[in-house]
C-alpha cells in the first residue's frame, strides 16, 4: 500500500491572499467587461422593447380601426339595399315608411354606435332620420323636424359617385342647424347613393359616433409612459392635445386653433413627409404611422383620407425607463466582493476538492445518466404537447395566474414564447391576456369548482400578442399535496374562436333574416313544398288575410284563397312549385286571397325553392296589387277614352316612323281608306297615293324630320282610294323622343269638303240676300202700285154696285155685272194682301171660325191649280173659334198649297188634299215639333200632296230663309219662312213629314179658344 504524503503546512493568511490575487484580478476584469457589455445590451434591449411596444401599439390601433370601419361599411350597404328603401324614396306610402322606421329603430338600438341613420332624396331633403343618443333608445325624427342637407359637403360628394362607391367624410365635429353641437360630438359620416333601374333615388347616410373610437386610441392597450396623439393630415389634434385643445380646425382664429407643429415644429417636419417611422429627438422618443383607415374597403371614396397616430415618450421619462448605471456599479462591487471571497475560499479549499474528486466523478456519471433519462422524458412530453391544438399549463391559484409551466402551443395560441409567460422568466402574467370584463368571472368560476374539488370547464376571451380577440375553452383541475392543500392548477387551453364566430354569424344571420322577414313590405308565407302546409308567416301576412298567425299555421296554402278558385289555385301552386324547383324562383303569378271579412284581394305571388335542415320549403311572397289593379283599370279606362276620342275625331290622324312608314292611323282614316290597323302598319305613301302625290308628301315629311320643324295649317288635297280628291287642312309635327331625337312625325288632316260647301253656300246666301233686297224694293214698288190700283178699283166696285141696283134680276147684264163685281172684289182683296205684305204690319188677331177662312182661300186658289192636279177638301164642322188674322192664315194656305201643286207639276197626275179637324192634345203624335199644352184642344190643318217629296237633310232646312230646291228663277226661298213666322205669331206650330218620291204632308196646329 502506498502511503500518503504528509500534509503540507497551512499557508499564512497573507500568502493565501497573495496566491488569490492572480486568480481574482483576471476574474474581476472579466466581470467588469461583462457588466459593461450587459449594461449596454440591457439598455439597447430596453430601448428596442420600448420601440417595439410603440410600433406594436400603432399596428394594434390600425387593426382596431379597420375592423370597425369594415363593420360600418357592411351596415351601410345593408341599409341602402333594404327592399323598402326604393319605395320610400320613389313612391312613398305611410305604411312602407312605418315598417322601415320600426326596422331602423331596432337596428340602431342593436348597434348603439350610430348617432343618426338617414335617407335623403335627390334634392338633399331628409326623408327619414333615426336619432340615437348614448344611454337612450333610438327614435325617429318627426317629419316637421327633417332638414335640408343639400348644402352639406357629404351630400354633394356622394350624389356624384357611382352606385357601387361609398363616401367617407372627414373626421370632424357634428354640426346641427349651422352650429357645432354641444357637448362636442366627434363624427364620421358614411354615405352611399341609392338607385333603382339606373334611376337615382337618393342617398343613405350613417353618422358614426367617433368618441368610442377615440377612447380606444387613448384607453385600453397603451403602454405606460406613452403619450398617444391622433392627428389629421394637417397636423390638427383629434385627441391627445395638451390642455384638451383638440379639433382646432373646427375653431379657426380662437385659442383652440392649435396644431402639433406648434408644440413640436422640428419633429413635425419629419412626421409629415413619411408614412411611418420612429426617431429620437431632444424631446424624447417619437413613433408615428399614417392610418389609411379605408384603403382596404372596396368602393370607399375618401379623397386621400388618412390620420396620423403619434406616440411620444418624453426624454425624462424615457431615461427613467432605461437601466440605471448606479445599479450596475453596485452590482460590480458586489460581484467583486463575491469573487474575492470565492477565490479566497477556492484557494483555501482546493485541497479538500482534490480529495473529493473521485467521489464527484462517480456522482457525475450517475447525474449524467439521470439527465439523459430526464431529457428523453421531456422530449416525449414536449412532442405530445406540441401536437395538441392548444396550450398545456401549470400555474399558481392566484388572480394573476402566474405560470410555472406552459407548452410550446402557447406561441400559436397567444403569440408569446413560453419564457414570456413563465413567472420566473417572463414579465407578463396570463391574467393580463384575459379580457378585462372576463377576469373576475373566470376567477369566480374556477374557485367555485375548486371549492367542490371538481374539474372546471369554462369559456372566455383573451387578447393575443397582435391584439386579436380570441375565444378560448379551458379545462383543468387543482393539484393537491399529501396534506390535501392546493398547490397549483393544471389544465389545457384551446382556441375556439372559429366556432364562436360561426355561432355568432348564425345568430346574426337569424336576427337579420327575422328582421327582413318581419319588416318586409309584402306578406310572406313559408310552406312545405311537398304537402303545401303553411309553417310560417310574417305580420304582413296576418294583415293581408285579417287572420292571426296561429290560425293559419298548419293549414294548406289553398285555404288562403276563395273556395270557388280552389282548382285553379291548386294548378297554379303546382306550376309554381315545379318552376321553382327548376329555376329556384318562379315568375310572378296572380292569385286572389280571401280576407277574413270576405273581401277578395288580388295578389301577385313569387315563389322560391329552398332547403332547410333536409326539408324542402316554398318561400312565397304575396304582394297586394289592389292599387295596381285600380291604377291599371284607370289607365285602361283612360286608354279606351283616348282611343274612343281618336276613333271618333272626324279627321285623318296617323303617325309615321323615321323611315316614313306608317305605324298608326285612327279609325276615321282606316274607314275612309278601307284598311285595318294591321294592314296600315309598315306601308308607305306609295302604297296609298298616286306617285306624284306620294313623292310630294315624302319630301315634306323628310324636311320635317331633318329640321324638327312642324307644318301648321297647310291647305292641300288628298286622294281617297275611290279616286275622290278632297281638300284638307294639314298639321304635321315632329315626334321627339326623350333623347331629343326625331323618331317620326304625327299628322292630322281635316276634311274641308263641308267647309268648302259652306263657303259656297255662304256665297249663294249673299246672292240670295241681294235678291231679297231687290224683292224688298219690288215689294215697296208693288205696294205703291197696289195703292194706286186700289184707287182705280174703288170706283169700279162702286159704280158696278150702283149699276146692279138699276138692272133687273133676270137680266143677262146683271150676271155680267156680278162677274165684274166679283173679280173687282177679288182684285181688291189681292191688292189688300199686297199692301199688308208691303207694309209688314202686325197681324190683326180676332176670334173667328177657321172654316170660312179656309173656304175663301180654296176658292181663291182653284184658278191657279193645274188640271193635272186633283183638289180634295175635307173641312170638319165645329163651333170652336181661333184667334187669328184671316188674311195671314189664307196666305199660309196659299203658300203651302202652291208649294204642293208645284211639287206635282211635272207628274201626269197628282192629288192635293186640304183637311181641317179638331184634335185633343193627347191625340197629337209624340214626334211633333212641339209639345202641346195638356188638356187643350187644337185645330189641325193638313196639306198633303203626292209630289216628289224631300230627303231628311232637306227637311232640316226648309224653314231657312232663301233655302229652296226649285230651279233658279222659280223660287226665292221666302215662302216657308214667312209661313213659319205667321204660325209662330199665332202660338201654333208646324210639323212636316215627307218621303223622297212619295209626297209630303204639312200639319199646321193652331190652339182653339177656351
């Protein structure tokens, strides 16, 4: 056995110190260098973390704003495309407006972030506005309080956009009635134009409350010492201004008119020229970034719109956030002491360590084997945890949830490395990731389960490193020691954001569907496609049928319609179902719906085919078309009236296309040209008129189309199909379409044939007037001659009567004298009539019997009647008298009888009948020219002939002055007018009945004296 060498003498304290110095001094130098390196790195690391935190804040705020604005744009598009909006702006009715108002109030209360929801028409006038005050319920603005916004910039900008574009206003303060609203109300306005069939109806405007958005910028998620400011592109403060002087551009010329450049002029020069950046200046650390809040939104029009997010850490506060030199100096001193003591102890204990070297080597081998096994177990556990979709953990049971262990899945879940969450190496507790509103609830739920020694399973929200909001599901349990004391919590946390968002989307979709379903302006029914059983309906459906919803559910769709139309309704339902199965939507079909009160309401039904939970449903939209039917009926009536007027106008009316082919002609023109509407369509003037006339018409029509100038009151001739040429007065007007182009011409030609005849007749009347003036002159002359002739007849009659007195009765001379006396008296009576006619004296009316008057007239008439005419006289005897002028009545008889025998003058033989009879009023035919007095007796004289008679058109004119059917020189046309005037003066009337070529009967009615 080898003996151990003796132990050396223990060195003195001085020698130990001297031996320690070669080891202590190099180590102390290394420690000093390492400390300087660590201090520099620590300072750079802290500054880098401060910079990163500032930049991360910029990104977080930008994502927050983008998410908010996307939601606003979706809401704006939803409101602009509501079915009831187009009727509200195009043809508003109170019912549609009430339903839309109700839907918008619900929408505003649900969102609670819109100050105003408005619809403006094309003139800028508000048609509907919903106001929402924070903390209160939304309410519609009364119509009398709606305002004209035509002068506001957002209206004039939006109305000029395309229908797919969206206008976003500058971020400013709300103005009401020309003044800034107090308290200040930051506002963003989103607007979109509303169109239907390329027709602009108005715009929809959303006033977004900006204060919550600004609160998000300056509130939650901002690191300590960071002073946040939001600027517009001109450097005005939107939030974060010193002294609260924000919105300076809204108060020009006041003490609030302050910009960022006034406080930080040098820094502003850098910030305004770059999109984003970070720099140090004498004032501190500045981090800035332009926020184009709407650059990712399709269709948004913002006019180079951006904000500038600025974060400032003042220089003094930044210095306090960096590591202290004093601490590192103390650390170096402390480390020097420790190294010195250690090296001293090391030197003194080196010998003991040598003796323990063999044992330490054996222990090292055992430790190596244990470490190898531990590493293998850790690898297996890490592989297992890394493949799980979430994060395994072990933490202490305190409200901060300090982590003792987290798996690598935390990177995917939270964005943080495991070391950042561990309580010993990280600066972040897991509770800080939990949304503030959920923290107390999570703590309470876990403690309740732990109190009962049960596992806990909860859902809550966290914010990851990038600021995204996640929904997680955590399941875990308590870890207890041997004494049953809770020492930690272990469990697993999994991301369920996709599942939660899907459920939220489904709920929102259901709410939106129910809102649209109940707020629809039309009745909607849901029915099973196979059976036709109704399984759902909206409020409008109940109003349409007058029946409650519960009464209709479970019934067949045919129960909505009148029973007598059941077969037709069933056939239409089957046809719509087949069509909807093929094309998903059927064409509109008209039905009748039976109301509870028995009324039949016409509806238009559109059916859609849809699948829901393996069920095939029919989605039927029932639109009440009562007003449309009434309007159609009114239009049809007006159309028929227009067609009737067009068809009855006695003029040639037609329309030509631009190529001068006919496309319309009225009934008058079609009748005269013997054509139908189908035949006239497409033909030209060459098909209707001679070549020269057609060419003349076409030249004139082309000039009208090319110059767009009408032709007014042109006199020309028109040839009808039978060759008749008629004079017409023509007006032609160019037919101008909505684009101002000439599509054709409209022509109206009035037949002037009758007018020409009237002009000719007027000329004849002028001639007759001249003749009447001549006759009047002759009458005056005849009156003078008759007066002289009467003077001659007076002595003839007187001396003849004296001679008769001296002649015996049986003397032949007596008969001759009597003949002379009779002729002289007749001559005297004729002279008397001539004088009466020439003097135009009023009738001498006396009561007398008619029989003697008629007999004297007949006696005077007989010599003038031709031998070919047989005179028949039938005079009834009655004692009633008539108040009349005998001479004028005889003149009536002579004139009528003269006309009668002259009408038979050219016939080989004829019969002239004169009849007098008494007749009662009720015996007079209803067709008489005048209605007799009831219970009155009349004397009726009838003058009847078998002459040429008259046509109806001649009968209408026989009493017109100077109208005559006799040859020129044989009549003046004054006889019957004189007769008519005499009978009228005697309070009687004349009734004439005549048939062409069969004779004429003239009835003269005179009232008998009572």
